[in-house]
């Protein structure tokens, strides 16, 4: 099978398209022919080996896994003798970040227990592949949002942010989002009542206060987050530098002025949330914005766009051919 391989940390130039043996499923494993795989910020982090937690999880000096990718959609082509959840021919999608990953290839093998579920007939493989990682973060980050709440989404033009804006808006929240100027109109079109260019606008000068802030990129310092929170408000950071995550976690443990809470969102992928996201997308309530689809061999180009933060929607690998 064809797969995009990397054996050392670095930029997209370290990626190499190679022929690898097709995986063989064990008794509780499922083998899928990958039809589409979406790109996430985590793929860039695992490629370059930064922030530090990328190496702690993926290998200190060299990457343990030779193939990137966690989000995918495709067709089941073989199952182990003990598998009961899946059958050959099923259209499935999911997130394999904690179950072997390696979805930037023509085939991927994973345990039956992985957070993988059926693709609704209304969705294409490419659409389904965009949902798992970013969708789950947004879904869990927006848990408890209700009518009239004031929600800020930092990096609202990114993969997670675009879903979070929609989910918060659908729940009746008043949504504010920040990102670069090129992404402002996109954020407004998805439900943001106001959008700020983080390069030229100081949100703290607007006088706004928020009940919930979701920050997938650690774009705010903990002190700025506290300034922007209303009494009893929550700030949830997901990604960013190790230092930023640690600072938020520690400050949140010891300092809660006015009932304000700072914390790190610990994401828990699961099939139930995936099914809910899929149904929202299938019904048109959740828009899946694919900016561009790339062939597998153009993964370096696509990842560079992620690293440079130029993507205006989801980037997807469309893997059409099949080889053994």
C-alpha cells in the first residue's frame, strides 16, 4: 500500500511517499480502506515535534509512528474473527489518535474498541473525515452552553473553532470569535455575532465579558482570560505550548476570583459524540466547510498550509487509488 512516511522530526520536506505492507487484522482488529483523511493542527505538531508534549507522546528523538494522521473515513475490507461491531463493506469514520493513528495511507488497521462509527448515507467520505477530532473538541467544549450565554471562541477560523461557533450559535449563545482578518467573514457566516482580527484588535478594550471562552490554540494568557471572563465564567484551553497549558492548569487550581474558572479541556473521543456530530452534519445543522481536497502525494503541501495557518476551511486527503 502507499503511505506517507516520516522517520525524523522536521518540516514537510521529511515526508516520503513509500510502499508499505498492508496491515493484517488480528482477532479484534478492523482493516479499513481509507478513502479520506482530514488534517489537524496535531498532525503538524507531530511532524515538527513541537510543542514538547508532541515528543513526550510520540517519541523524544524520533517519531515512534512512521505515518501521521488520526481522522479518517473509509470502507471496512477485513475484520478479525472476534469482531462483532463491524462487517466488511461498512462505511465508517473516526479518530485513531489513541489507537495507532497512521491514517495518511491507503489502509489502516485499528482495534474494534476505537472511537469509530458509521458514516451516514447523506455524507461523503471527505465530509465525514472532517468531523472526529475538531468536532469532538468543539462538542465537548460547548457542553452546557445555553440561550443567552456569551461565548468567545479564540482561533474561531480554525478547524475546532468553525465547529464551536456553529454549536454555540445553535444553542442560542451570543458568539464572539477571533482570528486573522482573512477568516472574519467566514466566522460571521457560521454564526458569530461579532468577529475580531487578533492582529489589530484588542478584545479586552471592547469591554465585553464572557460566560465561556474556548481557546484551542492558547491564544490568550491566563491573566487576559480572567479579565475577559464574567463572574462564574469558564476558560477552557485545549492546545498550545506546554508552558501555556501548565500555567493555565496551575493558576486554575489556586485562583478563582469571582468564581471564574481556568482549566484545560481533556478531550475524550467516543462513538456517542461522533454519532451526534454525524447526524447534525447529515441534517445540515452543522456545516462542514472543506476548503480543498489533496491527493496523498500532496500531503506536504497541505501540511504546510496548516503550519502557516493559512487554511480557510478543512483540508482533506482524498485517497482514490488502492495498492497492496
